[in-house]
């Protein structure tokens, strides 16, 4: 909205007309629906009459750390490490788009997955995100460099001169995969704001914030595939990948992109099943361990102690007394 306002538009009126309370933008934890966000961009583009509004909005926004994930990227040792952390915690920004980093020989391709089939991102949103990523990469490293290539999956506009001016590299449209190609040399540039102590503090806060959001979409899909086989203890990564018809590497990568891991999904499911069965009139504790997919009681007791700080017997007794 800051960038749109810089184009001379009345952002408060625009927000109200698409059904967003301007006060919601003062809350860093507020969430705006994809549909409403898309309508903001569509209406702003109509009012501005600017065919390259997304590019020009991004040009007018100065990079700054307004979110814990950006602080985390800044305090990382290198741009590559910072991008990796952005990928891990990107769900804290929202779910309208998703980034992934693919190794391409010595270079890196930041894959951009925009919107959904039901609510695709507008061309202006996609182009704004690409310019913002370039500006943040330069800001973190305090170096002036460009992407090697830029790929958009939307059709080319009539005039692409602004894309050439801003990106200063080949820009491809109607691409099979949208993304940004960076050289390995640029990815390995040091962050000028690196601080390992701050990075650890920022990561702890980001991890806590992510847990508060609950399970993302693919993690829920993985969990659903585990429930029928939980009691049989078939919880290894390879078996889960076979059930989901993908490779173990792909399964783990997609969970990493959502800010979690296979181990965390399994642990969270076991904990929830355990707490449900450990009620006052629930089955014996050894049976609870079996129902939660533990192969032996000692592993179950260690996990439960880690979850609650108590033994299962202590927890059940306290629940009965309460």
C-alpha cells in the first residue's frame, strides 16, 4: 500500500471499497485474504492506468526489516543462507506465493509459485515480488548486482522496455516455471549485517511464530497419510513417500518449504494422539504408546517427558485429580 500510495492513489478509500479495514494494516499479525489482496491490485491497476504498476510500486518501496524473517535473513552469514531461512519461514509472510531454491550447476534458481488456480496472483503482484526480491538481495549484501535471468509464467505485455530497464538481464515470459536465476558468486556474497547471536534469537522467535500458525497444507496431507498406519509403526520417511507417490527428497523439500520437517510432523501427530488417549478413563499407558506409533515404551516415555516435563503416569494422575 505504501508503494501504491506513492503512485498518487488514495489507499484508504481503495481498501474500504474492496472490503478491508485500513486499521487491519496496523496489526503485524493480521491476515488479508488472497481474494481481497488480488482485488486491491486489480483496482489499483485500473485507477492508476499504469501498465507496469507492479514494477513501479516495487521501485518506490525502500527495503527495510519490517518482519522477523527479514531480520533473520539480514543476520545470516551469506545471501544463500539468508534466502534459505526466508524459504523455511516464508509462511509467516502469507500463502499467496511460495519460493523454493533449486541448484542449477553452480548457480541458484529461486522458483516462484504464484497464487492458486482458484485465485491466481495478478501480473502486477508477481512482477512486484520479483523486483522486491532483487532489491532485498542487494540490500542484504550492500552490493549492486543483477539476476542472470528472470522468468515469468504470464504472457508478455505489449511493451517490455521497463522490464529490461529494471532487471538489466534477459526477461522471459510465458515460461513453464517462474523464477529468478542468481549466480553462485552472488548467492555466496556475505551479508553486511551478519550476526550469529542475533540470527539464533531471530530464528527462535520465527520458529515459535510458525508453530502458532499450525500445520500448513502439505504437512496436513502428510499427516493424513500417517494416521491409518500409525498403530503399525510404519512411520519411516521412505514409506510415507511411497504412499504419497513422490520421492523422499521431494517430500522433505516440500515440508522444508512450509517451514517444518517430516520428523516434526510425526512428532506432532504422536503428541496429539497421546494426549487424546491419556485421559482419565483412557487405555493403559503401554497401549497408548502403541496407539501413538511407538515401538517400545522407553522411547514413548522419553518423548512424553520432552513434551510435558512429566511422565505419562504423573500426567494422568494430575488430570484425574484436576
